[in-house]
């Protein structure tokens, strides 16, 4: 049965259930294992885009030995076209704090950090104020956990978890080799849970509402709802919490201006879906997963320019340490320019596509690995626009 | 702790390796070679070039073999279609941002990128040329090292070398993406930053991005100039490494053939830095004894202990930048190269009736910092630049090849006299701990009248590749004039590689070290691992060179510096006593504090 587009109000809900510290108090009445099982049962997957089962991540970290563990909230929301975390941080930060505290209780962490992207520094003051209050509440409850804020410096790659740890440790923000994964060796090389802002809020809300309630929403592979950042050629850009599992057609019907020729799902590193595939494309882990960015392009847009912009972005934001990403991004960018100018034949696009296949499997981190997504989806679906 | 073993398959061949082994190491054990570029046996794993990617069954991504530990049941393929395609792409990408003017490159023939390119025959360039014109502007500000960004492959070996082995971090990564590059503090020229000129980065650069500033043409010009009398001196560590650059295995001693080759190149006299190494021991040994007396007897608070050796110019500049407060601890003795230079253009020129202005002194050094040292304004005590040109071991090998000399067939020849005689104590200057050992052989004997109480004069506690070594030599039964040393436990420490020096200096700075004498060599393994030595380098190669040094020592009839007859007559004819006024004029120097930034 096809899902209908359904707006949901969980994340931002400040209704009768909005007393964050109460959510925490109730959550802490349960055992860590119960909380983990509940999370796994709920099917909650990370809302940053990669979609790892949150409960499992916590479980792995809980099973690690050692007194020093960390909870980190990844608020380095740098994906072009994504701006939902900003709103969450602004509107309901307490829910994030609660999610982090539940996590600390489950894995045994004494310190938590919110890594805030540099561009969101305007939120710092307000966040710090609310955090001070929250930390005080924790202290009153004799909960041995403190949350601190850390500010990034503007590099996109620092949203990659291991680069984020490097940045927090005061080093150059470059992704690490994996394994080891954060659950084993994260911040300060200690077991660390790092979750997206939105994920932590869902953790809090699942505690409040129960896994069953959450599971009612979404599909088998994509449980629950998700906050979307809608931008581009839309009469109503903004932030919307929607049930997962809708088709892109439903999305376009609701949000586009009637002339949508493509939607870029998942930001610059996501995939471009052309009009002819709107109906068959499901937004979710069974279709195209997304960290929330939905950019709508109507027929007035040049898809060459769109791709060019994305590639410029990646060529600049690659950390530069690994060859496939550093050089590959530049080659893709210069390559489509050369094809456009007629200096390279159209068949050169096939050489570049082969290159993206290498980048996808040989780059060190998700940044270089994902450039293939926009490149191939735009080149395959809008070849004429790229060449002529 | 018991060892756990892991079973895996590499290219369908079962392999059993210790837990924690990387795929790369496991493949080596199974005799599969995986190409690498950013990997280096002396450095931490980086995993950034991606040349070593391999396919692991069941994994979506390829794994960097250098950075991925093996796991039980793993099935690895090192040459599958995916691997080969990706690897070739990666090599092509590296070449696309590399200024591949190989025929004009100093590293032509000894370049790891060139080898990869030739192995994979990436002939017709698929990708666009990305070399930036601004990167083609060379940094030639340093008299030791040339930096050519257009040849850099961003493997960061130099960065890891400078930070981890040397504790200096003169080189670091700046910017990101297409602007990412290896640079210095505020992108200043190498000459204006904390760089010690040690050249360890040069030893580990896989391409021609970092090379020594070469003076081969200048030296040929001097040799061909009929009005110049060109003398050459060879450092201790050159004779045990030169062969590596001429096609031989590490550890071969070629002293006699090297002397013979230098004559055939046209040098007027072939002399030995080992001679001035012996001389250094006399000066430095006496300086140490004087300092000990001033501190222990005279209670002179202006005299600093521990005294630290001053032979290694990379170490000297390191100290000037990073620990200027400890400059008074440095021995005022010049390095053997500079003692030689000052004497060559005075004492020696006079002996052989050559005007100093007509003499050109060339040094063959295992070192790039020596190029800087010879240019220091302090090093002009003869009235001229004491040492005119410094060539690395590599440059000498290049000259030998250029001259068409069949090195293997050369007869062994002897150094010219004077300034050519040396002892085993001079030779071991080339290995970490060698200066300490040589100094102890002499100082102990001066004080007690007896040989150092070690079997066959081999002071093994100060030998070996441990980063920081310590030893205590009890002094008993002293001669009457050294009464104040009776019963003193002489405490010494030896460090090599500037990161180890840093550990020791921090200890001294904190006042936690009660050593009397410290030997520091700027490079790992001492001069035998110097920045001017043949490339490649590794712990195994340096070990072989060290064995060769000590074998050379044992092969010498004289093994104590104070027994060097030419040194004895130098004092009789020219200098007078050790640390005399004249000795100070020519053989000692001073240091200057330098800024870190």
C-alpha cells in the first residue's frame, strides 16, 4: 500500500508532553539494556544520512570496556541544502540534551559535547544559557554528566565523524582510517557515540512516546518520521517533519511549483532524481535516503550549473589528504568544463563516470565516496545539458 | 601476553599472521607485493595516497592495505579488476597534479611515483593536467633543501617526518581541497622558519618535491679551474653508505674505493673528516674536563652542565630555535667539518704552500644541514669561507657515475697526508653514541691513565638504536691532577633524532637531568641516517650501516683519538695545547638564539 504524504509533529512539539527533564527522569527509571532494546525495536536509524541503527551503535559502545566514554552531538550541519538542525537547536535544544543524557546513562559517559558548525555560532549564546540550566538540573539530580559546546571552524569535512574528533582534539580536521570505528575509538581515542542532532531528539521522543508509537510511522526499512529541509523552486521553502516512505511524486505535488524537473535528494552529496522517476522513487532507506535536504529544480535551471556548483563545492571542501577525493573532485569539475567547451569529447563523461566508481570505493571517507551520487545521477539524466 | 593469530586468505593463499598485522604486512609475509606511496617504515600509517587499496570479500569499499588490520577469515584480493582499475586511476590522478618533467628532475631514476608510473604504464594521460603554475616556483631560500610544490603528491611523509621523528613541524599541511599543500608557518620560505635543514624529509620524499640543494656543477667548475687547488674531506658515515647509491647492498664499506674515486674525479687532495673528528675529541674532551673542574671544584656558576655535543648542525639549529636557554650547555667546539675547513685554509695551506684564496674546500657529507653550516657567518675563521661546497653522499655518487668511473673495479687507496690520518674513534662519529664513545675512550684515559674498562674499547651501553640511551661510568684511580674526579659517577646520555633530543632537552630544562655529558645527533641513527644519505632509508638499512661503522672502527690500528699522530703534531706545530687561545680562534664557535616563529 502506498504511503501518503503525512506531516508529523514530534520533533518540534512543545505541547503537553514538553517537559524535557521529565522525559529524562522517566527514561532513567529503566535499565540501559531496556533502553537499547527499545531503540533497536523502534527501528530508529541515524538521521544524518548514513542510517546506522541507533540502538545498535549505543549497544556496541556500551559493550566497550573503559571508564572514559563520550557522547557527541554532531551539529556540524554542513550539507548544502540542509538546515533542519539549526531549527532544532534553536527551538527545542533541551530535547537534544535529554537524548544525550539518556545516551550517557546507557553507555556510561561522563562528558558530552555538541559540535556546532562555525556558521551557527549565532546560536551559541542562547544554547549556552539553556545548557547551563540543564547542566544545573543534572547536578541537582546527582547525574554525573556534563554537556559542553564546541565550535567548528567551517570545514564541511568536519561533519564526518572521525574528522570531527580530530577537530575537537585540536588537530587538522581530517578523517581517520577505519577501523577502528567511533564505538571503539572515537574522541580522544575512547569509545564514543556520535549522533546527529535530530537522532538524539528522536531518542528522547521515543522514550516519551514509546517505540510502538514511533514504529506506527514509516515503512519496514524506514521507521518513523524525519525532518526535511525543503528549498529551491518551491513556493513554501522551510522545515517539515514528514512520515518516511512517501514517493517523490507526493513530495513534489505538495511542495514544488508545478514545474519541477528534478529534485536533489540528500544535498550535494545526494542523488538527483529527474521528473520521470518521481513516481517510483521512495524517500527512505529502501529508496533514496537523505539527511533531510530536498532541493527542487524547475525547468528554468541548468543542470550543468547545478552539477558545476556541487563539484566546485567538493573540490574546495575535500580535506585534501586522499588522492581519489582531492584530485578526483578537481578532475570531475575541470572535466565537465572541458566537455562543455568542446575541448574533450562527450565520451569523456564516461571516463569521468569510471573515475567516480573508483572514488566511491577507494576514497578514505564518505565525502569522496559520495561525489559519485550527484555526478552520475545528473550526468545520466541530463546528459544533453552537460554537453551542450 | 600471549600472541593471538589470525587466519586469512590473500589471493586464495592461506596466511596465518599475528593479530593486529595490517593487510600490507600480511601480504608481504605471503610474498604478495602491494604497491605503496605514503607508507614508510619509519613513519606512522597515514593511509592517504590510497595506492595500496585492496579488495576484501564482502566489503563494499576497497581497503587501504597499509591501514587495515587483518581479521579472522578475511579474504583479500590484491589484484582484482576493481583493485587494478582503482589503483591505475589513483596513479593517473597523482600524475595529473604532478609536474612530471622527469628528465630534468634531480630524483630522476630514484622516484617512487616514476616507478609506479612505469610499472602501470600510464602512458597516454587520460586526465587533465592540474599542475598550478604558482607551484612551479621553487623555494630555494635554504642553502640545504629545495622545495618544489609542483612535484608534491601530498603523501605527507615529510610532515610526519618533521613532526614525529624530528619534533620540529617546520612542514605542515595547509588549506584544503584543491588548495591543500605542504607548507611552512605563514607560508614563509624554508630559510625563515624553524627548519633545521636536517633533510630527513628529503630522505623520505617519494618524489622530487624535496631535494637537497645540489652543488655538483659548482664543484666540477672548481675541479676544472686550473687556478684552484681543490681539497676534499669525507665524513665518517659516507664511506659506509656511498655504495648503496652505486648499486650495492647496504652495509658495504668502501673507504678505499671512495678515496680512489675522489682522486679520479680530479680533487687535488683527498683528506678525511675523521681526522678532525679525532681533533674534536681532544678539544671537546678537554672542554668537558675543564667544565667539570669549574663546576665541581671552582663552583663556577657561569659554567653549564650537562655539556652537549655540537657536531650535528641540524641539532645546533634546533637548539637555537627551540631551547635557546640551553645554548650555554653546547660545547663551543665546531663540528669536525668546520674544524677541518678552518685548518685547511690556514695550517694546511701554509704547509703545502698554497694561498688560502686559491684553495677550494669541498666536503662530502651524509648531511644536508652541513650545507647550511658551511654558510654560517661564524664559519669564516680562515678569513675566507672555510668550507666552500658541501655535497651529500648522493651527490658524490652522482659525480662518480657522471665521470664514468667503474666503482666496483677500483683499487683501494689511502687518504693523503696530512689531515688524512684517523682513528677508529673518528669513524664511529658516524653512528649514534659514537662521539660519546670516542670522547670517553680519550677522556677516561686522560684522567686515569688507563683505557676505558670496556672489552676491546667497545662502550656498548651507548651504542644501538634506542632513542635515548643512558650510561654511568664510575671514575676511580685517577691521576693526581684529576683528584676532584675520584669516585665521580660520570653520567652520560645519548639521543638521536630530534624528537628524542626534545625529550631529553625538556628533561634538562625542567632540571630533572643530572647528566654530565650529552651527545645529540640530529638524525635517526646518527650521521649514518643523515639527510644526505642514500635513499631509501629504513631501520634495517640504518642497522646495517651501523654495523659497518663499528666494523670499520675495529679494523683500524689506532682506535683512540689522542693517539692520532697527525693530531699530535698539529698541536705541536700549530695549536699548542688543547683549548689554547689558537685552538679557540680556529676550532671553537658560538651560537645565537633564534625565534621559533
